[in-house]
C-alpha cells in the first residue's frame, strides 16, 4: 500500500489529506492489514460456510390486502404537494 493508495481511498470517501496525514493513515492501514493476516493462519477447511449468525428462520406471513389510505388523506398534512405526490427537497449525491 502506498500514499497514493491512501489518497485514492480518501477520494472515494470524498476526503482530502495532506501527504503527511496520508502517511499516518498508511501506517494505520498497514497495522490493520497485518492484524488481519492472523485469519490466514487459522485452518478453516472443516468449517461450513454460514448464511446467518442466527439459527432462527424468518417466519413469513401471507401478504393480505387490507385497508389503505386515500391519496387525499395521505397528502392532507404534507407541507408541499401537488395533486398526487408529496414534494421533497432535491437530494444530489
């Protein structure tokens, strides 16, 4: 891992670091990665893959059509609306 890798990761998170700050993060990342190498030492060949940490299964229910709210009732307390929708601020990302 290099300082350029740290800057690339920071760009993905929309962060900016100086080279000195990136150097500190580089050492931290190297410590994290080296501690994760311990996992490679463990023999996991006899361990079955898990799909969940819980032995409980989801209890599903049938979807039933019930009472619904009319469009007029749903829009009644909306601060901004048009004839069929609630208007919300635009979110840009």
